C-alpha cells in the first residue's frame, strides 16, 4: 500500500486500504476491524486527514452538483466537490462562497470537518454559519440529515468534528451575492504591532475582509510590522480589467528547505518595502488564494517538510500574547514569509470542536528543523496555554493531548458522537 502524506509532508502514513465510494446512495463497504476516515484533497497540514493502518474513504468520486438555485444562491453538492469547482460554477452567475479559507483546493466535506474560516470571520463567521444542512452516513448504514433545526446535536458534532462522526455525503450551502469577480482592496503598511491593533479596529468597522501579513523576523521597535489588506466585493463596474490566472509550479523537492534565516530576512524586507499602499481593483483569486497560483508550493520546504503553527488567543490578552509569540519567533530565527495575523469576531461557533472563536489568530509556517523547531513550539504552547487559547487541529502535527483538552473543553462530550468505526492519526495522538 502506498504511503500518504498531508500538505506539510512531515511523515508518511500508510493506510491498510483505500476505498473510493462512487455514489452517495451506496452503503459503506468497510473491511472488518479497521478504523475508517474520510479523505478529501489532503490539504490539512498535519495528521487529521491521515489514518495509518486503517481505511481512507477517498471522496474524489463524490464530486457531483445536485442542485443550484440561481435566484436564491442555494447550492447542494456532494462532499467531494472542491471549493474551486464551486467558484467556477457560481462566480459567473453572480454568487460567491460566503466564507473561504486561503485555498480553493479543499472539499466541502473537509471544509465542514475543519469548520474553516476566512478573512471575514468578524463579519460572517465560519463556514458552518452558512450551512443549511448535510447528510451524515454512519458505518452502521444509518443516515442522518443534519441542520440547525434537524438533528442539531449531530450538526454541532460534525461541524469541526475532524471527519470522525461519519461520512458527509452531501451538503447544502447558502452562497453570497456578488456583482462581479473583482475585489476593492485597500492596502496599508504599519510600522509595528501596536499600530496593527489600531488599524485593524478601524478597518473591521468598514470592511468585511481583513487580514495582515506580519514580518516575523523584525525585532525591537519594528516588531510586528506588516502589511494590512482589507477588501470588499467590488460594486458593479462599467468596464472590468482583463485578468487571467497564471499558474506556476515548484517542479521538484530540494534536499533542504529554501526557507532559511537568510532568505527569510531578505524576502520579508523586500515584501515590506515593495508593498503598495492605496486602493485598487483586484481579481478575487490573488486576494483570497495567492498560493494557489503555485502548484506544489509545499515542496520549497525540502524533504523534511514543514509545520504550520496556528493559534488563537482571547481578546482580553491578545495584544500581550501576540507580542510575546512574535518575540519568541523572532528570537529563534525560525518562521517563514507566510505569517498571517487577523482577529475573529464574536459570532458563537456552531461546532463542538470549532477553532474560530473571539480573539486574535496568528499562523506561520516553519521548516522542519527537528528538535529546534519542536522546542520553539513548546515555548509558543506555553504562551497560548497561559493566555487560555487553542491550536488549530487542521494545521497541527504535534500538539499534546493536554493542549488539545485545554483548547477544546467539549472534547469529552464530542467523543460520544464519534462513529465507533472511525479514527485518525490525530485523534489517536491527542486521546491516547
């Protein structure tokens, strides 16, 4: 059996079997006594999508659109449909995903399992807030149609439930109306972290999409400097600029990471200096999905792969906690040019294990340098733990069970909804 890797390419996990159901109406054909896990496109960074020794339910063939109401924007599709495929269908007809993560290459099932969030959480919440319902197929053959008013407890357990409650066969989503494929984007540089908080507060009042790139190696008075990018869907335009997506690729995996102390410092300095302040009309693809234009970009971190560390800390301590996280990252001379800071809104999460909650979230990629990287994560964990925060399972490959329990106090309650035949490398790690 071929070994499988997640997007971080840290370790190989070898399932005992891969099942590819080709109909949402068919029963699950499962080998006996093997843990089962749905698998979409493998874009989770850690091990939530891996199931060593078990069965992967690959949803690539569950890729059909079932219904789309062009007047109301209600879309029903199978769980293996990707966000890219949805956008290709609905954007030309004046609709958009109400919430989208930083890549289109994830499935609807994966978006539900990780309750993905986007740049507009303060205005629109997470993916689950726009779900009208879905069907959940259990290993017993039982089917449950779940929604806010139908089997609501199963709805809450499956949202952010890491694919452990069963197989989502189809889902129904309320889309958001747009006038055209473009965004009105406002770009501002800020010289340090204190300036970010002031700018973020002002931007969130007027702009539905907000996010900041942070220079993770800057220190001293420049610590936390960055580039803020706010946006809204563009109003109707008499004439739209021409746009065509340019696709590039990282053609091979180098023997070592191309992200190191020297390249990181040089790139961040250049990015900071070249950031153009002002307002501009930009196509939605480069604003929401800048990395989708580079196929296999995860190869730049070399054969040892990379970690992503994404955490959230509560509003009351977010300024001090983020400053301390950045101090420790800068001091370590680790990190990457993919450093993102934003704040979540106050809309309550719908999932028992949803990550998005009020506070600030910081996300960075780290080349795998073995013990040095893991020691840094222990330091960062200490800051998050003291703040009462949490780490995002979709991006995690090493958090302890104790850290998971701290960030997800409903994990014990959630356990009773886990399908007895389902499991994952992540779940076995944090619940051992």
